[in-house]
C-alpha cells in the first residue's frame, strides 16, 4: 500500500513538473517546449510579434 | 537601459548578442538566420555600471525602408525609438554597403555607436580602416570589434553607456522627397550612395585585386556548380549520416542506453512485486522505457547536429542555397525559399517562421507549406530507428529521405503554381555568399549542446506526457477496467487507432500499434519512437552489449511484423505527412490564411500517403513479384487525391482562358 502511494507520488510529481514546464514555456513565448529557437520574444516582452507581422505584412502588400 | 543591435544581414549581430549576453541563439555563417527580435541581459562583467541592461538583437536589414517583414521589425523598432542606444554592427570587410544603413540610422536621432565588426579579417584581406576618421565623418563613436573572437566587447559596452541620453546629429540627411515618385526617390538615394562612397574613400585603403581568382572562388566553381553541386551535397549528407548513424553515434549511444537500462532494472528492483501492476507499468514502461527509448538516440542526434553545425559555420550551407535556387525558380518559388528549408532541417518551426523573409504572398505561403517536408531534428530518431532495425544502419536511408523531401518540394511547388495559375515569373535571388572559414569546433560544440538540451527537454515534457497518456489508454478498456493479458485489442488506444489502421493497410502497415504511433507523431515526431516503445513494450532499441545500433534487429522487426519495404513505407509516411501541431501553428501564423493552411495540411497528408503507397506497392512488387495487400483500394484513394489536384489545376486553367476570352 505504502509502495503504491510512493510510486503514485513519483508519477504525479514527474507529470506535474512536465505540465509546469510546458505552461511556463508557453507563457514565455516558446511555441513548443524543446523545439529549438521556437521562442519569438524575450522573457519580459509582450509576445506580440505575430500580430505585429500581421499589420506589417498588410502594410507591405501596399508598398 | 535598452540597447538595440542593428545592422546588415550576416554582419555578426547574433554572434555579438550571444557574446555579450551569454545566450545561445542560432547563428549561421549566412544571411537571414534571425527573423525575429531576440532579447537578453548584458553579462555582469561587461556592464560598466550595475544597472540591468537589456539587449535586443534585431533581424538584419539593408534599409530603414522595409522590404520584408523581418526588416520591418528592425525599421519599426528603430523609428519608434524603443531603444536608448543603438549599436550598429558594421561589417568592416564590406564598409561601403554597411554604411548605407548606418547613415539612415543616424538620421533617426537616437545615440548610435558603430561596432566595426570582423576586424580580425581585415589584415588577411589587406584592408585598413582609420576608425578615428570614420568616427569624425559619421559624427558618432566607432569601436573595433570581433564578435567571433570576443574582442572589443568591453570597450563597446563602455562607449554605449557613455553616449546614452546624448543627442545624435546626422552627417547626411536625405532631402524630403515624395516616396511615390520613384525617380526622385532613387535620385536622393544616389546622393546618399555618393556620400557613403566619399567617406569610404577617405577612411579605407584596400589592396584590390578584383581580377584575381581566390581559392574561395575556385572552391565555389566546384561546390556551387550547376551539375556537380547536387551530387556533392548528396555525398556530404551521406558522409554526415555515415559518421553519425553508422560509426560514432552508435558507440556513444550504446553507453547511454546501458545506463538507461541499468536505471530501469534498478527502479524495477526497488518497486518489487508489492506495487500495483498499473503503476509499475506506467512508471517503468510508460515513463522510463518510453522516454528512455527516445533519449537513447540522443548521441546520434548530437553527432549529427555537431556535423551540421560545422557545415553551417564553414559557409557551405549558403552554397547549397545557391545550388538549389535554379531548381526552385523553375517551379515558381523564390530563391529565398531555400533558406527556410535549410533552417527547417533543424526544426520545422523556425524554418516556417523564416518564410517571413519572402515578400511575395504566394511564394511565402507555398514555402511555409513545403518547408515541413524537410526532415527536421525530431524526425531523425525515427529515421535512426528504422535505418537501424531494418537496414543495418545504412546511411543511404537518411540521405535518401533528404532527396525525397527535395523532390516533393519541387513537385509540390509545381502543383501550387498550376493551382494558383501563376505563370512563369523570373525571380532574382541575390544572396551575399559568406567566405569559407574553418568551422569552430567550440561553436559547433555549443550548438550541439543547445540542441541536445532542447531534445532532452522535449523528451521529458511533451514525449513523457504523451507516453503516460498512451500507456493509460493502452492499459484500460472503455469500461475503465484493466486490459486482460493478450487482449490488448480491447484497449481504448486500440479502439481509437484501429479505424485509422484500416486506412493504412494499402501502405503496408495495418497494425493498430503502428497507427497509434503515427497519430501521436502529430504531437511531436519523436513520439513515434516513444509510442512504439510503449505499445510493443520495447524499452531498448539500442543494444548495450554490442557496438551495433540495434540489438537483435530481427527480433524488433519481428515484433513490429513489418517487412523491410513496409518499414520504409512507414518511415516515409511519418516523415512526409503533416508535421507536428506546433509547426502547423507556425504555418498558420505565417500563411495568414485558413484556406491556405487547410489546403497545405491536406496536400501534406495526401502526399505522405501517396509516396508511402508507391514505396510499399512498387517495393513489394519488386521484392516478391506481386503487389502488396489492398493495392486496389489504395490506388482508389491515391486516384481521388490526384483527381482533386487535377480538378483544381483544370479549374484554374479554364478560369484563365475564360477571363482571356472575356478580355478579347
């Protein structure tokens, strides 16, 4: 019984850490955890690069 | 305090950024590597004061007037005065071109410091630059640096801090012109060019031997040759795969897998028999076994990325872009399309993001749709697994996947060109070829470690969670009772994957386990390996006993129940069907069109299915003398796919002829 609880805690801990890492990466603008160079903005910046591109691309079309 | 790094492409901005922040952003010895801004803090030892200083690495730009969206980031950042100081990185070996941008920056009124970069190359090229005179002419401070050798960085930061808050006067101000009047605009730009020319004549002396052919030119005549270029590229990629997957990689992988195996046995022993079977299976097979199977391929991936980093650093990849340009132009793509595709061999997401350097909407969207066909880092463990299990680690398997990808890209571009009724348009691709240099082992090593870290992070997050979910779905039935021994077909996973497996019978793999692995591959391609490990309970694809990639290759092959041809078909299916969801998200962002996105995903799915079908059926016909299972239903599916493509192409042809008739 005690063994089950310990293993359950270990599994829960590992899964919890994974979920926490993925959600933290998402908040920091990383599109995919573990995908190299998929981050598009700095930690203290608003991740507005894509919306910025949208505006600028439409501006570019007019050039 | 915020410092922006701005300059022409391939002037060394990201190398400087990495040197002053200690970060490891992707650098390449070719232009166009950075397509979005990156931020980091200046290292403590480089800060003259204790103040926290943010550095922003901007994408390369030739002009403040943006022509591509990544240039528009630089332009918007500079014109909105988002920085306290701008460090303008100037390629000292190409002063004339670089100063055009410098004079535009100086017009913005922000304090500018010129980092005269790559000074380590000046002596070799017989160039001398008087930086004091240059500083006087431009009206701003000039510091000599070599970002690659980390020279002059402290001086640069001190000067950057000292000019903060000071007004900047422009030595040349472009007269006010009407931007709509091209002739007037060009005339004004010519004045700027004359001004820059005059400065360069004053400050620079160089031994010009323009007619002399350098050793670099001689190498280029061979490696960028229109006929020899592709075989040389094939030979190099073959060499890279041979070293990473046949010789060095397996030796290193063997040790790592030995450790993972020992850990598995240790954990198993520690739990004993007292722990509930479902928890044991979840921890041992789902987490340790599943993740371990993926991590086991890490050494192979590291060696491969090390070699690719050496190639990139040497300047060779820029030549590959030139070699491919002439082929891509013929099918309506921009020569610039090759850059995202080369970046996509590392990871499809930055590859797709790099398409924003392409100005033409159709070309950008087509490139975003085709870039994920290139085998990315996530697909490499799948290649390694199948090459090892079924083809005795043959390097031709990996190499051929690159060339199948290139063939699909060319075919796909041709189809899109026909569907979008774009006629042949001459496009010009001007890319500054970086000089060849001896690749730095240190830089390649750092790059390799960065990729290895990313691989481990992915294995311990997305892959781990997927394996846990797969293990649970495999262990329970829909009535939430445990699956009985030998009744795996009743599991939740089997019931979901089985209908998909039916569709895959014409491709040679109708087992629900293989279908499940292919489906989880859409979350992350490494999942194919992880899921196969979980569903077949194989924790070790790599033999710890022998210096061979796969232990008892026939055993593993027998468990999967695949012939070599079917295995190749399965590999092709996983490589050339749509990429992971994150890459599809990146496609959505860059395409800016739901219609294009769904068409792209549909095209990828159909193409992966078709290529896989032909590999299996033709391969089976050659090896056994008859077609494989369900050849006719598969042919119908492929026929429907091509029917749709032909209909779309014809529809547009008739629209074109109708509009021409109307015009007549």
